[in-house]
């Protein structure tokens, strides 16, 4: 065979357009639809629209145990910041579900405590407990009408100066957010740790895994595209990625309720892979004021009987002109994933049930699935197909920072290990510790725990369980029992149990424990403190 013919055959065999199936020619790669372009620095990403963005990870606040006033204060703080920064900034809030690691150091030995711990650990493993990450993304959009000169040198200089100026403004707003929500323990995500790109990758799959940029010269979207996405009606099929084959569905808001509150979406805590996305793009005040005036004129011309609606529009116009609020285009999606179609259908039915009870109409539509999926990514503003104009206060009510804390780890408590882990009503987990936050190498912090309940509600059972789990830390336990409620647990743990009965020696006499001079002085001070009254102090006579 001629050498030229052999070379042509080899080249044809290596050509991806001929070596791969025919349908590859018509497939659009996921990376082509993602907005991420490059890293400006370790914490800042530039998008295809020349936007600069940074991501803040927050610990969140427990909406179940916190007072309503505290939740309203946090929401009002977010609404105030959104209104103050103006229309140059956009905001995204993502809640990505993830599995809770329920493993704890086992209780040593083969006794009763170790057996209870094994049974409890197995039960927690089957419970499917879930946590979620809260990530607030801030985007600095380019100024309206900004252009680059045609000359290469001048355009580079202008581009660098524009980037520096906008990055300074972005850092200022992000720094203000970090200081304002300090109690929520905010921190910036960085590309060097894998968290920044891993977060963007989780928006594709519902699972967050570390991702790192392959090169400073590469396109970030190529690194974030960690799966192959196929849209089949209302179903999203994931394949050829790090998470394997999964099926998903995505819901968007069709109708909003007349009123919003900060607890209305707290039921969206399902034990599945799920991504909840809120985006808010502020609208220019003059444009929004014109819309309100036009709507009022239309209602007056049509002699509309919705008097309350007209009054609310007039009040909103007054607040807008007085700069007490700001309007923006809000978009919300809920993406859920499962391994089988049956499981996905069950999850979708539960999502619809939750939306019906909360007053928000969430729908899954075949023609909009692709746009809703891409709209999850910060910077894909044009893909938001079902957006609606709401106020910054409505946005703060919908995009809440509610999350059940997981409790303190071993490094944060004096005993060096959590006592146990409990499931929560939100289907999350909580590491229980007797002590307040501290450290194993420091002075122990307070460790007081109070259990309240009606007779027969299980107080003694809970106390016995915690006493059993305390063997994980090697704690020495003293029990003062009532009605022998703890006797079985004490004897099962190998402890000694003595009863106190009238007319029988107890074997307890603390006055005989300290008989030296120092002990006698302590006993004298102790008895004096018990007998002394402030209004009638003790005297030597």
C-alpha cells in the first residue's frame, strides 16, 4: 500500500468525527453552555459576560430553635444590603444537599455500651440523614455602555484597569457581607482548595466533590463540566461523570404567593440529592417606577375592582421612590436526583405536595428543562425563563440562610469526641456534646444539660442512653437516681448501684472525708455558707 494512502487511513481513524458515533456531531457540550471563563485570582471568577463573582459559604441559622425575631433580623439585614449595593450587583443563593457522615469512634470493648453503640450506628446509617451547604454568590456586572478601544495595547490597559476597579468594588461588598453575617461563620471559597470549582460542579450533579483548575490558561467551564447531561422531556439524565448514572427533574416557580415569610420553604429538606437555586437581579428604580405607574393607569382605565392591589402598588411606589426597597427579577429552581425512575417519581410527587402547602406553584416542564438547568449557574442570567419582579424583602424571605447545625466536632469539646449523633426533625444530624465549645487541651467549659418532660415521656431512658454513650469518651459517671429508673442501665454498664432507704445506713457521710486541718476549714466554710443569711449574718457569739 502506498505510504500516502496509509497515512490517510491512520488520520481518518484518529479523526474524532469519524471514530465517534454519528450523533456526536449534533451534541452540544456542557462546557459550552456554562458561563465560567477564567480565574482573576484564587477566589474570583470571570464569566462570559465579563462579570466578576465570588462565593461565600455560610454555616446558617437553625430556624427550628431560633426566635422569629432573630430570623427576621437576619433576613432584614440581607434585604438591606441588597438594596444598598444598587443595580450593579446580582445575588445567587444555592442550597446543595449532601449526605451526613454519621461515623463516630466506636466504644471499645464488647460490653453493653459497645453493643448499644453498634446498633445505634447501624440505625443512623440506614436513616439517610442529609445536610446542605449554603453558598451566597455575588456578581459584579460591567457598567452599562462600557467598551474597549480597538487598539490591542489600549484595550489591554483599559481591560486591566476596568478589572481592577470592579474587583475593588466586589471585594468591598463581599467584605461587608462577611462582617455583617459574622455569626453565621462565613468564609470565601477558593479554587486552590477545590471548593470553588467543586461547588459549581455540584450544580450539575447534586453532589459536591473537590474540583481543581487544570491550567491557568484553560477555560474554567471545561473543568466544571463534570458529567454528560441529556434532556428527555421532563427527565434529566446524567452519565459519563464522577457521580455515575443518575436521573433528575427540575422545578421552577410558576406563581408566587401574595405574601412571603421566612419559614415558607423550610420543608424543602428532603433526604435526596437536591439543589435549590435563588437568583436576584436588581431592576433600575426608574424602570420599575414606570412599570408601576403604567399598571396603575391600566387599572384605573379599566375600572379594575382590585382596590387592595392598587393600594399595595401605590405603597410599593412610595417605598421605591423613597429608596426603602428595591425591586429585582427573581428566579427559583429546585433540582432533584435519584438512581431510578421510580424513586425520582416519588421525590417529584413530594416536591409538588410541599409546593402546594407552602403556597408556591412549582412546575416541571419539558420545554423549559434545559433553560432551568443552565439558569442554576451564576452568570447564566439569560437562561432564566420564569423570572418575576419581587422586592428585596421577598427575596430575603425566600432565599433564607436556614440550616440545621451539625454540632461540635471532637476538636471543639473538652472530651475530644462527640458523645453521640441524633437525627433532627429536618432529617439532618446533630453531634451531641455535654459541654460548650472548647478544646481538649484547655480548661473544660461548662457541661450542664437539662432534660425536661412529662412523667413517662422517656427522660430516664434518654439519660441512660447518654450515660451509655459517654463511655465513648471514657467518662466516669455518678448517678443520683429516683425510683430506680437508672438501675438497669447502671448494672448493665458494670456499675455498682446502692439504694437509699429510711432506717438503713447509706454509707455516705461527706463530713468524714476531710478530717485534717485544711479539710476542717473547708467544712466550716461550707456549713457557714449553708446556714448564713444575708439579712442576719453569722457572728462568733
